[in-house]
C-alpha cells in the first residue's frame, strides 16, 4: 500500500517533470531544463527522506554520521525526465539500526515514485574498494553532491576520494578512458553514424562528461598534460554542444514517455519539424538538423579524444623509446610518429612541412600520433595561404600507396584541411543520407571506403589479388574518396560526381588519361553493383555489353575493387558472402571477354560448348530419349548459370521422378549462409507456378534473394530460389526444412491455396515511424536485353509484397523467367525478366502504362 504522501508526491513529480520537459518543444536551453528538473528531484528526495525519519519516529537532525549523496548526472544537477536517479548512503563505519530502517523505507518510496533508481550504501572501507575496481562507480562519485545528512561526513567522503585518486590517479584515469572506449565501440565508433545515441555514441553527452571527469582528476591532484585544457574556442563550442545535446535528450524522453536516447530516423524527422528546421540547398529539414548535430558532436569528440590521450600518452612514454628521427621533426615511438619541439616550430612554415609529415607517415608506414594532429590543428592559421601547384601534386602522390592513406585522409578531415585540397568535401561534412540503406554520413562513408580498399593490400582471395595487381592505385583511391561527393546537390549524384571528379583531376594536375578514368569510375561507381545485385549475371548479353562499356582489364579491376569497397563501407553488416560471390562472378565473367589489349572477345559457341560438355558428362545416357530431348531444349540460362556437374545432376534428378508431381531438393550454402531451394514440377500441375512458390516461401518467413525459372522439355519446370532464413543462424534444422517443403507442395497441388503472411518484428522498423516512406516507382527496360522486358520495382517492404507483385504479373499474362530481389531495411528493389505468353518482349506503350498503374496500386 503506497503511503498517501508518496502518492501525492508521485503525481506532483511527474506533472511538474513533464511540464518542465515540455519546454524543449520550444528549443529552450537543454541545460537549464535539466537543472530545473534536478532541483525538482532534490526537493522530492529530501521530502521523502524526512518522511521516513518521521515514520521511524526518530529525529533526523540529532542523528549524525551519514551522508545521502546524489551521484552521476543527478550529482551534477542536470537530468532528463526519465534519467536514472543514482544515490549513495555513505557512513564512515557501520550504519545504525535506525538508519538502516530509514534507508530501507526510503528505497521503497523511491521505487514507488516510478524512478529507475540506483541506490547503494557504503562505508569508508567499501567505497574505496569500489572506486578502485569499478570505473563506472568512480565516475559516478567524482561529482557527488550532498543531499541530506552530515556535512562533516561528506567532507570525509571527499577526502577519501581525493586521497584515492591522488594515489592511483594514472591507473584510474586510464581505466575510465578504457571504459569509455569500450562504450564508444558498442555505439558506433564514429560521430557520423546516421542514428546516433545522444548519450553514448561518440561526440555525445558521455564524451562531454569524459572531459569533465578528466578535469576533475586534475582538480583532485592528478598531473595532466597541458593539452587537457580548454581554450576559449573549445569552451564555447562545448558549452553550445552541451546545451544542444541536453535539449535533444529532453525532447527524446518527453516524446517517448520513457528513457530513450537513440536518435532514430523518425525522431530526426519529428524533431526537425518541431524545432522549425527548414530544407535548404536540396537538403531535407531532417538532414539540415542532423548536419547541425554532427558539426556539434564532432567538436565534442575531438576534444574528448584529446583529453583521453592524456591518459594513454603517459603510459606510452614509459613503455617506448625513440628509435628513429626525421630531420629532428618527427620521432618514431613504438608504432607511431611523434612530433618534436623542433617539428612544432617548423610546422608554422606552412604547406610544404605538412606534406613532408604526411609523406613520412606513408614512407615509414607509421601513423602520425595524436600529438602531431593536435599540433596541426593549432597551426591551421599558418595554412591559410593558397595552396601552390607543387603541393597539389604532392597531395595527389599520397594516393599512390595504400600505406597510411586512410589515416592521413581521416586526419586531414578532422583538422578541416581535406576540403582545402578537395573543396567538394566541405559540402559532405556531416551530410546525412536519409535513406534505408546507408549507416554513415557521406564523408564518413567515403573515408571508410578508402579504408576498406587499402586494407585489401594484405587480404587473401580474389579481391586482395585483384587490388594488388592494379597499377593505377592513385586513381582508384581518388575515385573511392570522391564517388559520393555529388550527393545532396539536387541532381543525379553519379553525374554530379563525374563533374566533381573532372574538377579535382584538373586541380591535382592529373594527365588526360588519368582524368578520363577517374571520371568514369566516379560516374559509373554504381554500375557493377546494380548489375550484380539486380540483373541476371548468367545472361551473356548483359556481360558482353558490360565488357564493351568497360573496355579495359585495368578499369574492370578498379571498378570491381571500388564496388566491393563501396559496399563494405555502407554498414558493418552490408558486405555479405552472397554479395561477394555475385560481384566476383560478374567480374570473372566479364574478364573473359576482355583481352589484355582491351579488345572484346566474343565467344558465340559457348552455349554449344556447354551443351556438348553436359552430353559428354552424361555418357551413354545422353543417347536415351529423355536425355536427348532435354539436351536439345536446355535453356541457355541454365547452361551458363550452372556448372556442368550441377546441370547433369539436375537432369538425372528429373529423370528419376517419373510421374511425381512435385519434388524438392534443398542445399545449404555455409559460405554465404543461404539456402538453395530446387523445385521440380510440371506445367500441368499448377498454373502460375512462380507466384505460388513465392507466396509459399515468403509466407514461411524466408527472405528470397534471387529466383531462376527454367522451362524444359516434356513440360518440366525447374525453379531455383536462393533464400535466407532470418529465424536461424547457420543451417536450419531438418524439421524446419520439412515444414517449408510441405507448404510448397500444398501451394502447387491445392488450387485453392492462399498463403498467410505474419508480420515479423524487425529491428529498426519502429525507428521509421512517422518518417515519410521512400518514393515507390516502377521502371521498364526494353533496351538491355534482346529477349526480355526487365521490370524494376522500388517499393516499401511488407509481408507478402513479392507474392502480390508476382501474382499481378501472372494475371497480366506475363511469364517470369528470372527474378532478383534486394531488401534494404524497409525498402525492396525487385527485378523481373518477363515476356508475354508468346515469349515476346512487352513493347506496347499502352500495355506498359496499364501495368505500371497496376503495379503501383499493388505496391502502394
């Protein structure tokens, strides 16, 4: 039974809390709101504490020897509506019975109020032990504040804290920084993640707190480096960022009605609207808001990293000796290069010394220590003069080697010098890609693409071998850095990027040939991606057209590596074995058609060579009537998409089935964690086989990645589906396979079969609530293939969508020959190769217009 006073306090607390927090709707000071909330909480806590003393029948003022302390954010007197409330009851020795009774009742009261409370009790002995072993506890007590109790006891607590920190300061500070490093790793590793956690992601409130913690260590007597100080510019920027971030956090809590610190796409959209952001320069209001967010958090992160290095550098100075010197400016210490006093002086000379530092880093394959970049940051004013042509030439030379290239580019970006060499990079700083596909901002994605490519220098396999064979690595690396810089400028980013590449090529004094290759790679950087993931790469027409377009083995190699690195840099889990296999297959198929001289070598006899190879592998069976008929009518797609062994296995399987109406074989592919469903049936078993099978598979929760439909002699139909089962990691159990196979049989043998789709909970979908859906569209392509009309459908995903689309195409008397399906969070790109019932392309504009309207009605 809740005490009436506690019930009254609870109602008053939450009414006042939400009233104060609602001021964030008007973009009031986040710090001011947080401090008012903390003051409100103070009054409630002290009132409840006094109440429990009354209940215990004891005089609080006459009872000495304890201190009730506010910790963490509450200790700093700044909270959000649904922040945890951290409290510590400290006593020098064992607590008295009446104090234990009071604290037990108080804890119950706090819980009844609805707070998420962290309440602990410690003595002098135990509090010291916890400070030494738990960095989270240490940071919580660094700014402990007295709420109730004995001031002398609080002073004793503070003396204990100060004595402990002074004695073990270096190690404790290192532990605090390491704990923050681990937390950053969990929440994105970079400022430029598209859905950051406003508290824990890099550059968030936790990094602001880290700066305060390091400063507190200094106040308690720990010797810190001079870089652990804030100049007036840093102090002003951090104050502005703190106010902004707290306002964002207040709003997130207020809107969610609970503790909620993840700034989702839905939150970004709603918050930008609430705070009156407007679109500008082809950017959405949410994109403008997030650019504001990133530009504040990047400064916070830079300062936090600088303060963190104070803890790391003292340990490194003890562990490593100087082993090398370059002109007295840089010294090699351990794995990195550190700047000397002479180096700091000479850096003021300008661009030439900067390039010498960067070139030395590459030549020795050692990264520049943070002290070097911090010195560069402080000398940026000395680099305000125009860049001479020779410096541009030397900057372009950095791209020739993979050694430390990504490190150098990332460092230049952090100190805001990269845009001096490539002005277009300024526009992409903190530019959010408000879509369902990318995980990072444009600038971060571009830098990660360079990192992904240069990491291939030591990689095994086809990608690593191909990267090492590329002679023009300078152009490849430049293309990776530039490939997305055309985004956010209104027009097609590939064409805009091509123009940017042309301008950069002229600025860096590239040769005409180098500029032409750079422009092609940037302008066509999506070409290989789209062909591999949206087209049937077993189609020789497609491959020959692509080979003709590329025209050179070297350019093909660069485009292959660029495409792979681009995909790797999209998000941590975007690069899958399935995508790697498709891209590698397209690369290898295309390479067969390009000679070393760049000539296109057509192999018109490939189909017949394959047919003869299958016949040879069948041996004497090839003369039997069944196999003879099948060999004569084997579809070209099957011959070229499968190896000879697989084709022979399929034919022998069909020959063994007799009158069996439906048979199924399932193969698990561990390398790509996918399943290949082979389904054999006959034309007279069911009409609309493709949409029936699609409905059966997707109704069981399978994600269909690709489908091939083959019609063979004697009325046989062989369908192959590549799927992923999101319900299982690794190979699904046999019971799961049997269950799906039974649904497949029912879909083909029961005319009245209707699939039932159950919406599954998907991580990330709630984050899209309130966000305008991506634009849906339907595109027809009658130029890329001589036999098929290619239909591309861009739609927002939902259960049963693929089934409904394929059923519509069946009802329109279209025959689906091949399909590719791509899903990106909540958006799908489905590609169908179709003909009419006579096997002809669909060319009538009236028919295509009718189909477009019908498909849009289905997907919308």
